[in-house]
């Protein structure tokens, strides 16, 4: 991301500001929150809390007060880490996160819905959206298998992407219309309308968020990459990047 080109300017008294931490605000898994904190730490960003302190859970408290991670961020040398090597994995079995990014001609934003198998396949990776055993959390893709029930989706008349036969209904949901995370969301409303999970299916395969946000369903780069960062020490992240300067999901 853009921080790669700004690392030369970071030193004691001058820090690149990645904005406030979003840890505890929803829209990410616990793993993504940990990675969010780790990235801000190695990039020497100011650690400014952006969450409601009256609603801290034990998990969030442990992440925000991790002494080893804070020590990396606050050390006296103050060298911001930068990527020194990227090693892509081209395994077709790698799971990718489903995200909502600015609509573009990218192949990763084009999808094909099979009305026979009820699968929603990404034309860039040939993977299908798979809920797995979850009814909440980050939506992901996996190797297409028409026998897998968690890969069967319905396109409702209201523009929603609903997990087939889910009771109560589980939808693909874009939190507060903002993205980039696309979540599995259980709708509790009787009328089945829970807000920002309505899409317009375009003729070119784009699934555009119906709300006027300019966001389309996408994948997190469509690959799983190993990022090696160098600062005072060397760090290796196996991550699915959602977007430059956004927290990445670490495995």
C-alpha cells in the first residue's frame, strides 16, 4: 500500500498516521482485529483508540493492551517496517475473503450465478462463495463443489444474496454500506429487510451494492500472499489483504 512509499519519512517525532484503530467496532473477526493491531504497531502508527470504551470485551482488551505488540510500536529506534518480499500462493484451494470495493473492470468483481447448482462463482478465481459452518463472520470463497450445501445461495426478489434454506435467513451483508468487509449476517426482522445487503446484479456480472455507495462484490486480491516485513526485526504475515492500508486477515 501507500505506506510502503512513506516509510522513509517515519522517525521519532514524525509518524505516518494510518487513522484511528477500528478494533472493537464490528465488521472484523478477532483474528482480523489482532492483525489490525499488529500492522499499526510495525508501521509505527499512532495507536489511537476509536472504539466505545464502555463496551470493551476481554478479547478486545487483550488485543489493545498486548505488551509485546505495544513495545514494537513504541521502541526508541522508531523504524517503520516495509515490505521486502511478497510470495504469492496460487493454490486453487486457498480461501479468499469476499469484500466490497469500489466498482471497477477487475475480473475479481465479476460473478456468475448458476441457477441449477445455486452457486455464486467468481470469474477471476473460479471459486464459489462458501458460508462453511458459519452463520456470521467474514464471507469467504472456496473451491467450487456443487454437493456442498454451504455454497448454495438464492437471489431474492429484493436483491439479497441469501444462504439457501437458512432459517432464520442468512445474507451477505455490507456493514453500514461502507465495506470493505462482507459478512454473513442473520436477519432477525420478520420482513427480512435488514438494510445494507441488497445488490443490483449487472449484465456484466458485477454485484453492485444497491445503496448509492459505488461498491461491488470483490475478492481480497484473489490470492493468498506471504508478506515479509523488515524493520528492527523481520516479520512474516500470511495475509489476505482487503485493500491497501486496511487491516488484513491473518492465518
